C-alpha cells in the first residue's frame, strides 16, 4: 500500500500586517481589526498601531484605552439602514458621522449597511476582546423577514448549523414569528452570516434587525437614537464580560 505523506503544517510568516495577525488569532476579522486600529485602541509593544503596521512573532498586541477622565460610558444605539458601522468610503456615512455622542466613543462590532438594530457604543476598550472574540460565547438575537414562506426544514437547518463554504455555523436557536418572519439567536458573527445562511436555502432577506446583545435590549429605540446603559443593566453586562 502506498503511503501518503502527512500534510505539512504551515506556520504563519512573520512579519505580517496587524489586521492579518488579529484575524489569525481569531480576535477579529481583518475589517473589524482595521476598525479597532482606526479607533486608536490597538497597541503594538505599548505603541499605538496604525493601519498597515507589521507585527513580529514576539510582539505584544493589545486592545485597550486609558481610563477617560469622565469615566467609561456605554450606549445602546439603533443603527439605521444605509449607515455603516465605521470606516465609510467616500460615498458612505458612519454612525459617528451622523450621530453626536456626549464623549468620544467607538462602536463595538458591526452590522451590514442594509441592516438595522442594536450596536453597543462605548469608550471602554477593556470590553472589546471580551465581547468580540469568537472564543467568548455571547448571544445576539435578530428578527429576520424573508421574501417567501418559511419552511420547517429551513428552521431546523438554521438550528443545527449550515455550511457556508469551508465553515459550518454553530448551533443556533430559531423560531417562526409569522409566515415570512423568524427570530434567530447566534453566538458568532461571520460577515453577513444570517443573510448567507438564508441565501443558501433560496431566501432573500427583506429586513434584518438585531434586537439583543447578551442582556442589552434594543427596546423602543428608533433608528438613529441611543440611550445610555446604566444601573443593573450595565452591572449585569459587565459581570457577564468579567469586567470589574
């Protein structure tokens, strides 16, 4: 019998771009890493990183902010259709372009341009990795309207996991609200994941709104509005992230 050679394990080549490094470490996608770098909270060996920086194997990469004089602030924001989370191109506007906050803040995570719903806005870099790192399992809940009647088999596949290229989505929770609308709770956040999951079964998404991140609810916020997260709601949120 002919023996096959074991596949070689390819090691990452250094130096590499900072956004690629953060993606390889499963910290964020390259685009998300660029957003964090643009927000000025990524540091290489204690020095603030800039887009395009190179990282060597022994470099120390951190995401942090110094404690602001006015204290840490946390806001629940309802992103409107047509607005990008951050890093707009020349024809786009971001959340921070269209909404003024009482202090300098940045969005955590993202929603695609066509989607609406909850984004957490803060100046607390301590929670970035705790919330965004895929190793940390945090629920995010969405309401999704599709273009044709929802079949039972479709929901079953959403719950059990769907192959998207080389990736299989993690198990989810899903339930039908009405003929064309369902709720889904996921613990990951691949690029345009829910839209791709629907498309793999021939469904086009008409509306997609994120209504919850962990214990933070969108509630009655209108598009473009925000509220401060305070009190017991904030305490529970930080406790779930192991932030004192």
